[in-house]
C-alpha cells in the first residue's frame, strides 16, 4: 500500500489562509490621524507655547530678550484689583447671560413653540435665529444703538413717560448681559426643541389624564427626561460666554471704569495695549482653567444617567 502524501493545507509549513488580525487596529486608526495631527498642530501646540510664555516677562516693545520669571505673573494677577474685578464681572456675566438668561429663555421658547401654530413658530424661530446668525460686531452695534442715551430704549421710555438713563454708563454689565442673551438664545432654543421632540407623547398625555398641570409636568416629567440636553447646553453656552469679546468691546470697551471688563477684555488690554504679553498670557491660562472647571462639573453631571 502506498502512503498518501499530506494535503498542502495540513502541513505545518503552509501559511494560514485566514487574514491576520493584528494589523487591523492601526488600519482602523488611520482615519483619525489627520484629526490628531490638526489637534496637535492648532490646539495642543499653541496651548503649550502659551504655557511657556506665561512664565516669562515677554513684552511687545522695549525688550531685547525675555527672561523666565516663574509664577510671578500669576502672583501679580491675584494681587491685582483690576484682575479680581474682571473675574467677578466674568462670573456675573456668565451667570446672568448664560446660566439664567439663554438657558431659561431658550427652554421657555422651545416649550411655547411646541404648542404654537405653524405661522407663530416660523415667525418666532426666524426672529430668534436671525439674532444668532448676525456677526458679533454687528450685534454689538445694534445693542449699542438700543441702550445708548439717545437710543431706542430711552425713546420708548420717554414715550411712556418713564424715567430714562444712560444704560451703558449706569448698568453696563447688565446691558452687555442682555445683549448676549438676545444674541445667543437661539442655540438653546434649538437644543431644547430637539430634546422636547424626543419625549414620547404618550407620557405627557398620561400625565394630563392623571391631572398633572403644566408646571408639574415640566418639573417631574420634562426636565428629568431632557436632563442630559440641559447639561450639554449649559456646558456649551458657558464656554462660549466665557470667551465673549467683540460684543462687549463694541458696546462698552470694558468701561466705564472697568465696570464691564470681563477676563477676555482684561487679557487683551494687558497683552496688546500695555504690551505685557507674558502677563496677558498668564491671565488667558487662568481663563482656560476657569472654563475647564466648568466643563468638569458639567461632564460629571452628564455622566449621571436619567
């Protein structure tokens, strides 16, 4: 009897016809390479460079070479009354215009438009979104014309025989906060409109049958079910509000007497008007830390499941 030769596929030396699984991970990661490169080039790189500058006494003019000063810029900031005033006004501006104004008004508009007729929804949405898509400088000029002494608001108050005042001088931080609410509410309205549309109609109808009023349905049903949307909206609005510059600069330039000077304006003044690039960059890093703290709080809230 002759011995049968082993099949080629069964020999130890023949290669495995199945594709190797090892290289799949790098291949799947290839589409991420351009995004990672762009983040390193335009985000991590500038941040790292700013961190280096913040520990120097770099100036725009009158300096041959900068030197390392350690934490002197940060120590100087916390001892500067103008900086502390800017921190306080930044918190006031953020709370009034973002946490309270845009968030609350956006939710109210989204809830009302859900029950309104189509013409009302179209008109209201168009007006609100138009304010959002306007360039920041244009919106600033419009609100400056509204709040100035000879502006629209005082003209209406005079027509109603009510006392008028120079709002940009007496209440500048409230004026710029209102301007930011007017311009940015559309984003919150769109976020909450999408979130409210995801709530099953059966749940709302069942609550109405059980006798729950509008406020009880909002508090016990609507808000818990859109909690993640609320957290996302608050985080994005807060980060955007912390970086508002052009709107305030056009309306008040941080005045009068620094009473509307938030951290972005204080940073610009120190870095480009006083030529203290190192000190201004240190202030920018502190603003970055404030935004990071807000983000960590919101991300912690978003991690909680409904």
